[in-house]
């Protein structure tokens, strides 16, 4: 039987959670929800499914030490850093190389470090079923999340006919991937019962991944093969330094998933949240009688519907509504909730302006 592995992608900057999340201490290293950093929670979820020595993390080179500290349950050498970001296809190829160096017949799940899951027995069953199918078939398995509202913030997967049921999880053939829709289109998707949120989680065998990369993105097939050689010699960092600068930036969705015709989607019915920006915290923390989400040392007076984060010092909020107020890392942020996506633009603007490096 093929060995089972997991690759956790942990290279995000988490700019929408600025000022708490910074380039030196991004979202995946924070205990945003729960009492452990998100990366440690991602590793814990694999307990009983994939042994720690078979779990790899691909992060940024300058975050390797911090990630090793945040996820001490993993062997330090299993956490590797990309010298420069080249999007998710390169991270997947790098993870595939690490698995291939250890087991050429391995099957592995690709997961992300910054998602929050509930209903963990169902999540585990979904991964187990997906791994079993990936061992037995030349397929690319992706996990779709049953939508609970017409989100315009996620991409969607259209599902087709049933492929198989395993572990009480239904697997369907994937028809197509679609980009983030507008609200009317998202509502239409929900009414059909065929569309699922694209979780960005995948399961495949080394052979199926190599075959798919060779067919639709040869550059990544070559990268995976080259890095596997370096990884076998314990020189993966050297291999990335040599190969990454010449790589093009491409996501795994564009490189593989939108081109392949052998995709099977697991119908994910576990609770899932990619915790993309400050408003996402409202569903993970209690609200007061006026609908404020107060995290830390916060006092409100005549204020309603706000998200206030202030762990290090007291923040008092009077007579305002529907704001995000964050006091963290020596920075104060005030922003309307419905403009939370623009926080990333502010970070970019501050970076261009200069003089704020220690705060970004």
C-alpha cells in the first residue's frame, strides 16, 4: 500500500489581517481562532491520519524558523522555505518533490495553513476516502465545500455525476472551476445544488500529479523532478535557490485544475472557513448585546456591530457602528467593515511610501 502524506502550504502574507498579521509574523503563525497558531491546528487535524514524519510544510524562507517554533510537533527538516513566492503550483511541485524523495508511490493531501475546520471526524473521513480513491485511480481529487450562503469571496466548483461513496462521503466528477461570482450568480449557483466552494485542498498520487503536470504545465513537472533529486540528498533549499528565480508565477488552479479532465470532487460537509479577513472573526467569537465582537481589553458605549481587537491595551469605542478597530503591533487601524478587503491595499500603499517596514 502506498504511503500517505500531507503537504501544508503556509506561504501567505495574511495582509487583510494587518496590523496584527505582518510579513514577519503572518496569519498562519497567529492564534487568531483557538489557542494555537493556525499552522499548529492544521498539523493537529492530521493526527491519526498522517504521521508527523510524513507531514511537510512549504513556507517562505524567512519564516522557516518561526514556523518550526509554531509547529514543534513536526521534524524541523520537514518545514522548508521558498526563496521567493511563485504561487501555489510551485509550492505543490515542491511539496510533491519532498514526498517523492521519500516514497515514489506516495499519495498526499495538499492543505493550507490558514483555514479553520469544524466537524473534524467528517474532515478526517473526507481525507481518508480521497486518499483511498487517489491510490486506486488516476485522478486528481479536490475538496468542494457545501455552500451555506451565496459567497462572492470564493471560487466555485461545478459538480457532475456521482463517482463513488466512501467513508459516508460522496465523491462526484468535477465539471468545471469558476471564478468568484457576483451575488446574483452566486445565488443562482446555490439554487442548483451542484456548485461547491473551492477550498484549495487536493489529494493525488505522485504518479497522477506528475502526469497531470507533464500534460498541462511541463515547467512544474520539471521543477518537481529536479527538486526531488535535491530532496533525496537533503539539499532541497539549495535546489529551490537554483530553480525558483527562473519560474513563472502560476496557481495550481490555472496550471492543473482548469485543464485536467480527470478531476473528482469530494463533497465536503464539514464546517470550513478560510478566515480571509477581519469580518470572518464574527462567526468565531461571541457578540455582546449590541452585536459588537470584542477581543481583548475593549469597552464600548452606545456602539453597535463593531469588531474591536485590542489585546495589549484598553481600547474604548463610543457611538460608532459597523467598524473594524484594531490595536496591535504599535498600530491603530480604523476601517468600515464593508471595506475590510481594502486593508490589503493600505499595506501595499504603506510599503510603497516607505518608512514603515517594521510595521508591515
